[in-house]
């Protein structure tokens, strides 16, 4: 399959190169294809592609900026650090359609109001973009992705002659816009809320919210050109839409974290020795997650992950503390306890006033950690002495 795909891509490149010098005919049309969100996480926000169709020349291609290769060297390390390269891909529209039909994902088409010269300009720009030295770009989930690239290409071909009905603010934050696609009380939302920081709670501009393919589709549907004519002259449903269940998964994160809190309280009261051993597991998990958040906050190029106040309670210090637990460093351990107690207290009390929206499921976990830390400080327990 890998070699088959390589042959198809090579053929498409040769085909696109051969037609790049051709002039589109009056029958040519340019359209935006908007794909509904899929069930897989990488497809949860939908997708956008540009379609160039000229029946007289036998051209019907879909250009999309959402291609990436899992087999790229150090792919996962680059992905975590925000140094992932995506690239422009070309597909026959027929194959593009079959692929989404097979996955039961709806696709809509918006035919754009463009002159023949503007269509030709866009067509040639896409061909140049598809050259091996040009097709890759540094992917950015919010500011440079598979939806913003087609928008920018369209705007460039129209020489800026496009006016959006709403050009100020979107009326929602990035966090809330993400929530609409992953659900409110889901584990996916729980994980995302761990990783993104205060920047995601700022109100997004109307332009920035177009990082979501469906928002770009909505903006184009009401956009106009300088002469007052609509940018979209025809809209149609290429593939039927299917609803995706975004109801909370079982068990819901909030209930699961409440169970952890209840477990900690019961063990702390009735089984203190077991609770002290459980601390090793609890502190290890929290410390590992805290280390990931710490790396993303200070070293990753991903958007929205900076200034993450989850570090107050999801503290990598827990991991460091575990290293010193077996030793009789009473003063050092007490120092860890006091530091963690203070940061947990700030996180709990700052739940309402910190400039970041915390997931409600975090609160029981914060309280559980606070209980265990304050009891350790009180008892000054060293489990391995």
C-alpha cells in the first residue's frame, strides 16, 4: 500500500506539472470542500480542501494541506514539541469523495465567485505550492493549519477583495470552540484542558476562529466582494452529514475524580498505612503528567499551551519528591510538603479568580492531593526508613 500510494502521488505530481502551463477554460470552477468532524481525534475538528474542476481539460483535483507522515523521523517527539511538518497533498476529487464516504463523514461544497484570471492565478499558485521544495510547512493547530492555508490562498488570489461579515471578534474563547467538537464532560476534553493554558481562555478574533473548517465555511457563506457580490455563488451537499455522539463517556471524568477523592478520604481515615503506600502511585502519576505539562508550557511551540496554571497542582515536584522519600531527609521532605501544600492551596482557592478556566473534574483531584500532602506534613511519614 505504501508503494502504491507513492506511485499515485508521483503520478499526480507529474500530472499537475504537465497541466500547470495550461490555461483553465470558461467551464472551470473553484470551490471549497468542507468535511465534517470525524470520530478519530485527528479528524475531530473537520477538514478543508480546495477543489479545482475544469471538465473541458479533464481536471478535477482536491488540494488539501492536511497531509502528514507518521513515519517521519522522530515524528512523535516533533509532534510533542510542536515542530511537526504538514504538507500539501493532491487527490482526484473522486478518490477524495470516496475516502470520506467510506468513513461516513459529510462533505459540503461552496463554489466561489472568481474570475477566470483569478482561478488561473490560484491554480498556478497551488501547483507551485506542490513542488517538493514548497509543499511542507510548519503546522500550527490554531494559526496555520488545513483550514487557514486554503483561506489564505483564496484571499491571495482575490488580491484581498473579500470582506467578511464579522471581522472583529468571534464571541467565544479557543477553549470553548474546542469544547464544541470534543464534548464538555469527555475524557478528550479532560486531557486537552490539562495541556492548554490561559491563552486559550482569551476571546478569539473572528479571523482566528477560522482555524475550524466549519467556521471558515460559515464565514465564506456570508462574505462579499468589493462590488457587493457574494463570495460563494453556489452551495451543495456532496456527501450526507452524520451526527457524532459527544455525550460524556462512561465513567465521566468528574465522577471518576470524585471516586478518587472518596477513595483517598476513606483510606486516609480507616487505612492510613495503605493510603501512605497509595501516595507513591498518586504522586508518580501526577508528577509524570506535571512533567509533560511543564515541557509543553516552557519548551513547546504549540499554541495555547503557555501560561498553564495547572502546574500549580499538577506539579512535577511530586516526581522529584518521590526520589527523596526513601531517605531520612526530614527537613527536605517537609520542604517539599510545604511547597506542594502552598501551590495546591493556591490552585484550589484560585479556581475562581485565576485567568484560566479549569475543568470541573480537576477540583476533586486537587482536594485529594491537598489532603494527602497535609497529612504527610502532619505525620512526617517516611515509608522506607
